[in-house]
């Protein structure tokens, strides 16, 4: 049985599973009865281990993709290292090193040490306001050599046909990653494909974003979600959606990330690949807010 940890205040409940990389499986607004995350009825029934294909696991909730997104072989310090599908963290058991669910700002701190590279990975999840969840990350290179790495927010949210995508100011051009029929000449990047298209799409905002701000509007639900983060640390923005095209699922994910895009080889080619130096610590916060839409 998987262990579930719950953080709760007067407005929100957040459920976290340490055994699955500290995956957040629920961000629920109690006042408006609104669940943000995409959930699976069979969550926790599939066994996973490092190197498991992501589709074999639980493609739901909020995972961290690190140290990569695509499965690939990377030459590091004279040796070939296999970066797992969607990274290593999502499939690893994290140790609960601190937990307080009975204070003004409930929190949990989780940590793990990599089995494939010399790094320590730590995150603190805290209800920092009545409508806000803050994820604070610390990733430290504990070795003697640098290694390339991608961190991407893999937060699968609910799909609704009338939802609107909110991009950082100045984002007007996009580069597609998947060659899908869902990209007609006049594709509307502010909307999602309709349910009957049975499609999946993946694209990136072209180049760096100027502001760490994006999110979703859900008109039918009367709710909005916003992500706030440091665009110096996470300067690129991807978007994934399956409207029935992947495993029959309906979900999507705006994906702030530190690389451009999806694998180390492509990021290097684009001169947009981050390397974590020996002894270096990569730290950043990622905030999720839920609010009613003000019409």
C-alpha cells in the first residue's frame, strides 16, 4: 500500500505520495469543490522502478521530470549514462525528512539520492497561503564532475474543452515537437483540441520567456490556476496535451523547464542545455495558485 501524506488549510487540500517521487496526486479547492489535477482510478496499482517507461506507471498528477524528459544515452565523464523516460525522480521512493500538518502553513520535506548520477534531490511542499501551494526545490551535485540535466514541471491537469491557456507576456510564436494532425494552419494555441479529435500535441514557446507566469482558465468551473516561478531558472515553456490520443487520457500540462527541449541532445544543439557543476546547488520555487475567475 502506498503512503499518502495530506496537507490542508481552510481552503485547500494537497495529497502527496513519497514512494512515487513525491508525486502530488491532488490539489483540491474545498470551497469551490474544484480538483486541479488529472487523476487515474487505477493509481498505485502498477509497479514501477527506475528505468520503467513512464506510460507503464501512473501518468497522472504532478511529477518532477529530472534529470531528463526523453529516455536517452548521455556520455558523462567518459561513461554512458542512461537517462530514464521522464527522468529518474518520478519512479523513486523519497524519504520523508520533515512533516508538519498541524501548523499555520502545513508542509512536507522529501529527499532522495540518485542511483544513476551524483546528486541529492530535495523538495519542500507547503501551503503558503489559503489558495497557494509552494514547491521549493534543492538539487545538489555531490560528485566531482559536471552533468547535463533538464528539470521540467510535469503537472498533468484536468482537461475541459472550453479551457483557456495563459502564456507569459510576449509569447506569440511556438515550435511543435510532435507531428500531429492537431496542428492545422490556423491552430489556436490559446485553446485545446476538442474531445472528438482523439489527438495529442506537444509544443514549446519559441525561445526564452520573459516572465515566470502561466496557467489555465476553466470558465465552466469558474476557476483559474496560475503558476509563478523564476524565469531566470526556468526560462523555457513547453505544453503537452492528450485529448484521447495517449492511452485514451484527457489531460494537459504547461511545462516550465530549464532546457530547450525534451532531451539533452536537442538542448545541446539548441545551445539551451543546463549543466550542474560539481558542488553546485540548483534552487528554485514553483507556486501554484487557485482562484475563482472574476468576470
